[in-house]
C-alpha cells in the first residue's frame, strides 16, 4: 500500500514477472486490484498500457526491494 500524498511510486511492471519467480510457470492466472477510493490522475490511479498484454514476459530490473521495467 502507498500512503496518500506520499512521494513514493509503483513503477510500471508486469505482475507475471513476480508470479513466475514464485513457481507459476504459465501465465494462466490474473492479479486483481480493487480500488477503495476514487481513482484520479491526481491521486495516482493505475494506468494500463494498451496492447502491453501482447508483449510477452519482460525482464525486470531491481531497484532496492522493488522490481520494475523501463
């Protein structure tokens, strides 16, 4: 969870990159997020990159304790 008004971010990533390293070898599952507050650009709502589901697995780099993709 990211605290409201914090400077922290969640970088662009694929959840499957995490699940693969947890032993889920085939992308036959989904990750679900439920917004409990209003989602706006100002409060950092989730963005989906059109067509990104067709890119296949992308190697993620590490930054501290987080993984992300440029």
